[in-house]
C-alpha cells in the first residue's frame, strides 16, 4: 500500500488550475474526462513526488461545496519558506498564521486550506 492522491472538488476548474499553478507550482500530470462531459478529473503533480492532487469538476454543480469546519487540509513543505510566504502574502491568500509553530495556511478558491511549513520543520 502507498499513497496515491488527495481530492478537492472545485466549481471553476480553470480558476483552480491557475491558482494551484501560480501559488504552488502544481501542474496537470493526467486527466480523465467523462465521455458525456459531465465531469473532469485533473491530477496535479509537483514534479518531485508521485503524489497528486485530484481536482474534480462536475458540469452541473453550481453551488459551493460545504466544507464544514474545514478541519482537514493538505500540507506542503518548502526549502524556500520565507520566499514562498511572502509570495502568498502578496497574493492575499494567507488565511491563518501560527508563528509559534512556524507554519501558515493558504486558502484556495473553493475554501480548502493548505498548510505550508519549512522543509526542516518535521
């Protein structure tokens, strides 16, 4: 057994693809499109690991997804923590900072939280 991917459902696929590319450098590595066009699955990769983030887009979905209390998140590590932090601050996507722990969270266009931590943190 090994990890494969994690899924986020998105309302605007193009907006989400742009967000993940600009904020985290994630690029599409594979996709699946329903023959009848009712859904698309786009898998994003970091170019360094085999782990992917699956973005699921449903054609008929118009209402935002209910994320509850958002007590789940995806996490990324970086060797360029200060540089990435400033980039995310400039983008206006930092939603929560925990200076004591040395981490922060950004939020994607659909409200999903993503933790950013220094590579040497854990």
